[in-house]
């Protein structure tokens, strides 16, 4: 693992992001990472909870805020590419990315990402369902989520997976990689599909997703030809003939 990364490991936390935010406020330097084997209060985007049973990977890393180039969307997108690369590297499995932060395996979500600002730093949290028993998920989550392996399957060593993931995140966020954006766009599941634009769970618009631009904003064109550009938020993919 990169020598600039300091990894703190815990059996159980309420939230790796919450602890790392507290540590950042106390002066913890960039490169510090927190890994928990389970979480009791994991957080997802838009204030949602993130179910975190044993068998999953729950890790947060502290990065310089400028690593996001002023955009939480860009930082989250880079993390998505890092997760995708790690799964390919460690598991030999291909995943796609649903704008902006969901990693998709076999049509279901296998990983989520949450970036939070903390002063001049950013806390980037990542959850991966590595060998999670999905029967432990609530009914509504089981419908949309999956794991890379079953709880009894032979899977990569968790520490090796975490170290590879942190290396990929740190490299993409702090060292740069001219190929990451093209990889993000080419692995997207959304361009060309009909999408519903959601706000607080309610549909506020719809159209065809036509482009992810170089800032990772999503362009959606409605039936009236009007274009909406989303730099953050939530969308739901629908078949184009719906």
C-alpha cells in the first residue's frame, strides 16, 4: 500500500465517514484511512442509511479538497473508477457505473460512494458488498443490491482488497490519471437511456440522457428539446420505450 496512506482498522463503527471527519477536525493529515468490518450507522447519499453487515468493505479516506478540482461530483466519479478497477484487479469481474456514484454488477448495485467536505479536506467513503449475505439487507435493498461473492464463497482477502482500493483511490485523486474520465464515460450505464430526474424521491423531470461531459455533469434532453444539466442529484433509468 502507498506509504502516504495510514490505515486505521476497527471491528465495528457507527460510520467510518463520521469518525474520519472527527479526526480531520482534530488535525489528522490527508492520507489517513479508516476501515470497519461492520457499521451500525453507515451513511449513503441524500441522507440515506447504508446497510453495512459483515462481509462488506467499509472504508473512508481523507484527501485534500483540491483533489476534487472544486467538484464533489468529480471526486466521486474518480472514486467510482477506482472501485471498478479494484474489483477488476482483485476479483476479475467487470462492473459498470450508474451516474453518479453507484457501481453495478449483474444489473444490481454492489458499491456506493459518499464524499463530504471537511474544511480544506474531503472525506471519501466507500462501501463494497464483497461477500455480503444479502439476506441481511432490508427487503427494498435486496431488490436493487447484490454482492460480488456469497458469504460461503472463496473471495479475495479483505485486507488486500482494502489496500488495493485505497491505492487506486489515492492514485486517481492525488496523482492524476489522464485515462480515468474516458473510462468513467465508457463504463456508464446511463447515456442513451430514458431517465427520471428525482428530488427528495419525487420525479421533477424526465428525458433522454445524452452525455456525461468533462466535469461529469449529466445532460438530459426532454421531449420539448430543453436540456437539463445535472452536476449532482439522483436519476432513475427507464427503458427508452417506456
